[in-house]
C-alpha cells in the first residue's frame, strides 16, 4: 500500500474512490478533533480534494489556482518531486494568466507569486535535503508580499529546529 500510493510519512489517511484511485488524503495531524472532523466533512463533500482539483485542472487548463492547490497537497504528502513539478507548471500558467488568489488571512496575491512561494517552500517542508536558499530568494524578490511573512516563519522553523526529526515544528500556527 505504501509503495502503490507513494506514502512517505505517517500518520496518513488515504481515501479511495470505488475504482481504487486516490480521492484525497490527510497527511499529518489537523489541529485537534474539530479541525480533523471539518477536514473529513470537506473531503466527503468533495471540497478541494485531489480528485476535484485534478478535474478542475482538466476543465480549466489555463487556471493556475487548482494546480497551486495540488502542489500544496503533494507538499503535505512529502512528495517533493510532484510538488515541485506542479509548482513550476502553476508558475508558467500564472505568467500567462495574471490571476490572483485569496489567502486564508484574506490577503490577495498573484498566482505567480503563490506558485513561486510554493516552489521555494517545498525544499523546506518535504523530506530530503533541506535548502533555505529558494525561500531567501523568494523573500528578496517579494519583500512586500503577504507571503514574505510566511517565508520568514518557514525559515525560523528550520533554523530553530534543523533536524529532520523535528518536523512537527512546521505545524505551529503563529498568528
């Protein structure tokens, strides 16, 4: 099962379609029972699942937003190669589209900026050699971005907890 679905870490909940393909997954802990329950309900409703994002990408191939969200899904799964591939695809689509997206905090950023951040962040939050240089480059390129704060937080987590065994520091929810 781990090899078939390229599962890289635990805990990992995999939800399958009747045909055996992955509908979605939940990697890691989700901030307590209420957040976990909300995640399950969203998944069952088809809200931003891997399957629904892939379907949206097929229907709207020029839209970078679902590709960015898929990259984030693969980041959480610790699938660095797929997350990087999707981030680059989203960046290329974003350059042509000029679209924006809303962050959880309500701020708006260009999809291009978000794709660049996702790409840079992947080197810090997935298994493998950690590399802070892409995040530094992102901060230098986008110092006024709402995502620059997130990039600084990612760097702080790395430098305060530099070992692979300390991955739980990523889950800190700093407001």
